[in-house]
DNA sequence: GCCGTTTTCGGCCCGACTGTTTTCAGTCG
């Protein structure tokens, strides 16, 4: 069980206890613990396996440590099961609807007799919900939209959870196979799809039987769905299906290529193979007439054989990637090594975990030439946002840290709220003292498209707003994107010289690939940012790069591929002059 | 439920925003 899943359990417990009228301190203790576990630097399961004492972690005491151990060990929690038994079965789904908290859920249950989503929808349509005290037409509409969204949800696995689960399984499998095995997550995970249907693993080994036995009996496996000589599919306790295919080292190339997909990409390759008189399969290529097989130890050699350049997994979407590859453009897509700086990072001044100096040191260790420290503005009260006075102190600390670490430029920044009415959290006077201003929507996300579009464009028109953060505000699998005229926003971004962020946080990936494509068409400038709240999450740069590559984006379209000096001079340009780097041919 | 170390019991105690009100409850991160 991953930290995210453990945290969800404690959030659920907090909500249910609050409905029961439990002491607020108890409720908050569970909420705090959930947040802490979400931010642990390593998996709780691993820590427990290593014999570490979780009660040493702040906010985790005996009770929560024991419950975590039970969850990690068995995938269940007796305490939660007993708690759930006290409520109608539809209640948790109700509480998951954004806009419905414990108080409202309790009220609609007790007063309107609503205990599931269907009854909730009916209660909204009859106006019963809106008639409750402190509810009204607007609240009811927002909740109805959220209900419809949660119904339409695919039930697919968000990439963040898929990756965490795949990593955990891979680690456990390697540990169980002392003879050595190389496990590669393939399928949608490797292509960096934002949601996947199942987890696909490829194990490279010469002892398939032993590996498949170990796989079928890993902790967390609820049952074995299918088992053949070279693969097995299991269902995890979380309901997720995982398939492991085992291959011999000499066939690795064709196997991971086929199991990475996409199926559309593979069929394009098959056509290509057919033109060469070859047949493509999971084992490799075979001559169509003689049947003579060829195996490939890696993907590169297989692409070579087909007369194609290597294509990174994230572009294998079965669209026009082969043509793009043959034109030589695939090799010129943006790469992690092109990124010279990060322009969105938090510290413990607001809601980040680590001190500014640790974030900057880590950025330097990773070879970045610059980093913008963008803690939250005061509008984000709970994120410990910075008042104007604290922002001034923040700016001086940025300069002190820059001096102290040396060898990396540290930008005075902010992630500032765009308020519901389109005004900003800080005055122009304050903003002009900053090097880099990310403006983001964090509230009133249910506004209608026109209001929201106007709101964002108003922020872009401010001469000090450098970039718009996580434009759609979606959380993959959890929160739907805002409604807005995205094309109008992309156009305004290009006209005003405001950059659009590709937020590399796995929960967000925002802009998403399709929006990146569209933004590029409109000539908007992009930045790839981490939105890091911990030193480890500077990894998010890589995620952002993958999103950009899915949109076939080249380095020249990404601002933070500029070396520090060049970026410096660019920043000194008037905003409307900041489009010079781009041309339609890039 | 967590924490402390003047405590193993008693204190802890978010705050801005929205949508509802006409002074504020509930949600959210």
C-alpha cells in the first residue's frame, strides 16, 4: 500500500469521525497524520519493513503508527471497517463530492434522507438541497456538476498512483528474486498517459517460473486472475490489475516495445515491417516467407532494423510520430537535460516541507542554473501564504541564500492567487520588486466559462505576471478542470507575453499534452515547472518534460531551456517584447 | 489522537473564500 493510499484512509477516518461528532482534536490529528504520511520522503511500507519506528515522525503517535502497520501489512483496517458499518454504504461516495463536507453530508442524510449519489441528484433536481439553510441555487448547481463529473469518471488509475504502485511492486519483486531480475514498467505508465487501465510490467529473467511464482504471492495481491508460462495477471487488494510478462534477455527489445504500445503505434510499426517483408511480434521480427526469426536485445536495434529513428515511449501514440521521426524532428524534442532552471518551487515559508536553503542546494546539485522560489501569497491562508511584510522578508532571504550557496541564481518569486474577481493578491508596487510571478487559480473553480476566462486574461494583462500556473487546476482523477475558453487564453498568453506553465506535479500534469499542442499553435511561451513542495519533487521536471514531448515540443518553445544569462536578459524585457524568441517555424 | 520533558494528563485550538446571509457556516488545502 502506497503512502497516498494510507493517507486516503486516514482522511476518510477523519471525515467519518467528524460526522459522528468526535472531538475536533481527534479529527484534526487524523488529518494532520494523513498529510504527513503523504509527504514522507520514503514509503511507509518500506520504513516499517526496515524496522523504523513511525512514531518518531511528528504527528504520528502509537495509534496511527499501529494502524499504518495494519494497513501496510494486510491492506485493510479493522477500525475503518467498524466505523464504515455505522453509516449507510453510499455515504463515503457522498463525502467525496467536492463541495460536500461532513456537515452537509450529515444534514442531507438526516434531514433529506439522502444516502447515495442518485438520491442526491434527485434532491438537487427537486430543489430540496437548495432549500437547506445556507445552501442555495449556486451551491446546488456546483454540487450537481461535481456529482455528474464523479459519475463520468473513468475508474482508470491516475498516473501518480500507477507509478507509485508499479515502483512498489518492482521493488518487492526484485527483493523476492535473488537470482536477479530487471523489471520494467511498460504500458501506459511508460508512455506517460495521465491515466492507465492496468499496470503492465516486463521482467527480464532466465527463470520465468520462479519469478511468476514470486509475483503471484507478493503482499497486496488479492487473487491471481490468469497464469500462463510467460505471464501472469493478478488483482491487487486495491482492485487494480497488474500483468507481469517475463522474457529472456535476448528478446527484451521486442517485448518491451510491444508491451509499451500503444497498440496504434505497434500497428504502424507492423505496417512498416510488412513493407520490409517482416512480421513484428512480441518475440521480435520474422521473415514473412522463410519465417526466420530475429531477436532484439533493446528497442533501439529494433527501430534500426525497421529503418526508423528511436522514438521515446511518450510519443508512441499512433498518430503522426513516424512521419515526424523520419523528418528528424523526434531527436530534437525537449529533453530533461535541456532544462536549465525551475520556475515554481515552495519552501517552508508557505506550504513546502523543506527550508529555502535545502531547495536551492538540491536544485544546484541537480545541475540547475537558476530556481525561482515561489511561495504562496496571502490569499492562501491555510497554505501559510505570505503577507506583503513577510514577502519582503522572503525576498531578502532569497538573496541571502543565493549568496550562501553560490553558483546558482535564485529568483525572488511568488505563486500568487488570482482572486474570483480577477484581481490579484499583491499590489503592482510589490510585484514589480519580484523577478518571477506565477499567478494561479486556487478558488472559485466552479465559475462559468466566460467569468473564468475573463478572470485569467485579466491576470495576464498585469505587466508583472510572468506566468499562469496549472491553468486547468485539475487534479487527475480527482478534480475536473475549470471551464474556460482555452483558445482565448492561449491567444491572450501569446499577445500579452505571459508564459503558460506545464506543471510537472504528477497529480496535475497541467497544461496537459493536448493543451500544450494548442498553446504552441497559438504561439504562446511555455515553462516546465516542478511546483515542488519537497526537495525530492524537483523530479517533477522530468514529468513536465514528458508531457511536452507527448506534444512533440522542441526546446526552443520552453523558456527555461534558456541558460541563466540569456534568461536574465529576457526577463529584463518588457512583457510584450517577450515573444521575440518564438517564430511559427520553431 | 498527538505532544511534552516545568507534563503521562491536560492542552491543543488554521483562516481566507464563497455563497449564503444581513452576520456567518462550511469547505478546502
